[in-house]
């Protein structure tokens, strides 16, 4: 190209240059505006973890989640799985107990990799945490029982398995802990033995419980056993020879029995409840014979009085007269 032609081209290019520059700027603005309009945002809430070395653990409360905002093209950010965005604070370089601050960082995984453009904003920006020495401790497990068993029943005993739990946590918080409890176990209306799984209550979110956090609770329930005393019970003489008459001195009996309260309340000793077998008496005289009790199987005998009955046996007068006439 000759110098003359080149000069003409330059003159043509710079001709009306303010208008041309303005056109370029407007085109660029339109491009950016269009690009911004095609980008969308997506809010997420993701777990926030504290990364430390193996000897230290967090000993103060910190946010367990972080708010994350993704910005990018709609197709791209909608394809990201929530679990592939991680928020963390890296304190692994610290080796002694103390109070430390560090920024919240984002780690992309799996579906979040390779998405462009992708802008990630996280809140909070920074976390301050107290670090303390990590310890492990075996602590007794206690069952928390609420409510009452059904009327007429008693809680006899209960047990929890495992009886103790291994817990890991910061020394300053874990050392004073003397027991770990289960979630409440409701006994309302229970009237028989049962075994259930119950959640172990973690008293502090900074503690880590070994195992699956589940215990087995066994409960043993029996009907309520009450006691009742009954006095003035007649003593029946059975199978006494009709030629004889017996004198027991008007003695009556008393008994102390146990059983379920509703049955005890309505029980009345029937005729012959206390009895003495006189079939072995063949002649007049003094005898001491055992007193038998006809106790229903629903009750248990605690005590009876008398256990033996003293009798004076005499020959009836009409029997004597019959002997003389003979």
C-alpha cells in the first residue's frame, strides 16, 4: 500500500472518531448488560467445618453452616449439587491451645468443577474459634424416664445398653462431664415389659459420641401387689363324727394375703375358707389339729392365725342315752 493510500485510510478511520468511540462503548455496555441478564443467582446453605490438626478441637461455639450465593449462567449453577460446595475454616497450622481467626473458604467438588463463569460469595467471611486439647473419655449412660406406668402396675426394674459411652471433645468442656443421658423415655400407660431403642442425647455439639448414638432400653413392669389383712374369719369343723360335739372356745381366724389391688378390694372369705379336718377323731378328748386355708390362686399367703386349733371333744348326750338303752 502506498503512503498516500495509507494516509487516506487513517484519515477515514479517525474521521468522526468521537461518534465511533461512543458506538464502541455503547456496544460494550450492551454486551455486558446482556451477559449480566443471562446470569442468575442461587442461594445455598452448606455445612461449615473447622479443620484442625489431630491434637486440637474447637472449644467454643461457632456457626455450623454458611450462606453461599452462586452466580453464573442458569444452566451451569442449576446443575451443581449442594453437597459439592463445601465451606471450611483451615486452622490446621496451629499446634497450641488458643483463640484464632481465619477466613471461611470454599471448596468445589464433582459437579461444581468446570462450571464457568461461576462466582461464589460466602457469609460469614471470617470465623473466630477457641481451640483446646482433644481428649477421649468413657462416661456412664443414664436413662431418662418420664411418666407413670398404668394404674395397677409397678415399674420393677430397667436397664440401658451400653451402660457407658466413649466421647471425644475439648478438655475444658469434656473433663467435668460425669454422665450422659438418653432422650426422655415415656412410660405413660405401659402395663407390660418392653425393649426399645432410644437416642442418646449429646450434651454439647462440640462432643463426638462413638457409635451410632443409639442405646437399648429394657423395662420390666409387673402388676401392683398389695397386702390386705382380714380378721374374724369363722373356722369350720369338717367331717366330725355326729356323736361328738367340739368346743373350740369360739376361736376365729385372721389372714394376711397379697395380690392385685382390685382383686383384694372385693375379696370376701367364703364359707369353709378356714377349716379343720376332724375325720381322725374317734373318741372324746383334747386335740390340736392344723387349720387349712382354701386360698384362691390369685393371692399369696403371708400369714395366717391360728395355724393349729385346739379342740375339746365330748360325747353328745343323745349318744349317751342311746348307749344306755342299748
